[in-house]
């Protein structure tokens, strides 16, 4: 319990640090504890554009996680990458020498990635919905997310290799399950429960 409480306060501290960076209030005197990857991050950080930014806690290597999602969402970009050294008291409690953060833009949303140790895991209580324009796009995202350690679920749900849950859904699907025609709704819903990846032709 003590470790979890300490980790929680560390996460709060990290969030505050990230907020300060985004607001261009970074303390240049702390260069020994905060290393910014100048190869991928512009000197002048972008202003905050989103009211809410989902934050993903992973074990390690925020840059690798960012690169993974950017390899799937081709129009995305890496906005920031930071490395921080933990203070001595936090290292003693949690055993982590350092932690990393990254911020990426993918699919018109901003995601924050915090790599700070193996303390929390993703579960299906939170998932991201990918609204796909057609079956080809469904196939692409489904195959990309379930490859290399990902996992197929049912009813259009899957997990990527980090265990994050996604719903890969063709936008036409919502027209089917909300149709004014009861027969259309019932067929779409019935066949949904038979599928893993959603196959639009079988739902119509």
C-alpha cells in the first residue's frame, strides 16, 4: 500500500512537471535531472491544444511506446519526449532510477505516455474506439493492433501488445444498430456477438 501511495504522488508530480513544460515554464537550471530529446522535440514546445489528454502508464521506454503507436497511426506525430531522474527518496521507495514521458498526436487526439515502472496494467474498463470509414480500414487497424503480441477479442474489441483495449468499428455499423428497421437492427446486433473482427458485409 505504501508503494502505491508513493507511486500515486509521483504520478501527480509527473503530471505537474508535464503541465509546466507544456506551458513553457521549464526550468533550464535542472538540465542534470531533465533531458529533452532535441532530435525529435522542437525547442519551443507547442501550447496546450486539448482540454483533456488521456494518459497511459506503461512499464518503461516511453519513446518505444510512442514509436509503436505512430507506426500504426501514420498521420501521427511525436510532440514531446522527456527523461527525468527520480529523487533519491522516490528511488528508494519505488526502485526506479528514472522515468520518461512522451506526448503524441494520433487520430485527432493527444495521448500522454508515462513510463514509470510496472505498477499498473490496462484493462477493458477503458478502451479507445477507432471509427473506420470502410472494411479495408477496419482490417488494417485490426491486423496492426493484434500483431506482435496483440490479442483478438470479440464484438470488434482487441488489445495491442501493451494490453491497451481498442474497439475497431466501421462507422456504418452505428447506422445498422440504430436503424429504424427492427429487422436490420436485430440482424446487426445478433451477428455482432458472433464475430471477433467486425465484418460489415455479414452485419447487413
